[in-house]
């Protein structure tokens, strides 16, 4: 049933306001799948299986996705635990309602505490906008290019600061 709710929440955005808010990216994770959960716990919470992106050559860090696939949604796994959730396409939002395609100005407007730093590869045309948890052990980070959000992710430190996937 939760797998069906996941599919409905992602594909249509319909449902009660509280249900829709539950399926958002936060520093704690994505919906009921929380940062720090094992893969089995996250799969059970989501009501759908998480499957590897490809062969798992390095168990210390790899990517998994829901099955059936949800376009643009990835889970970074380190030693069988969810450490980061990534979004690379429009449709999935943060608790603040931000997502891929939003302007950098809108991120700054809705999240004035966002720390802006130059993007490692595309500065000065791109930035990282990072919103830290109160204890700075987790964050949501938006990547921008030419003033638009191209991807965003949430997770624990240090993984949320990785700029090349698992490194």
C-alpha cells in the first residue's frame, strides 16, 4: 500500500496536505525513509524495494533507487545505511516546496539561512546553497547553474558535501 502511495505522491502530487508534506525531502530524509536507516528499514518505510543502480563494487558507498524506478530519485548508501537522498529531476520537492527548476533567488527567499558557496566545477555560473540542521550534522544542498536549481540532496555530513557522488 505504501508503494502505491509513493507512486501516487510522486506522479500526481494528489492526496491530503499532510500526506503530501510527508513525502518531501528534509535534512532527516525522504518521507518515511530517514537518513541513518538500513536499506531494509528504508525499503519497509517506503513500502517498496530499493535496488542497486548497477553492480555494487564498493559496499562502503553506492546508489540505490526505488523499484519501480522513480525518475530522478536516488539513495546514497554507505555500509548498508541511507546517508543521502538525491533529486535530479523536477517533481520531488523539499519541505519548503523547492525543487529542480526553481530559481536560486527563490531558494534564497524561502531559505534565507542558506549558505552560498561557489560550485566546484561551474563557478562563477553555479553555486551550492546549503541549509544546515541546527547541529550541522545534516543539510539540504541545492546545486545551481545560471540561476536555476539543477539538483538537490539531503543527508548527513560528510556525504552531503560530496561533489562527485560517493567522493
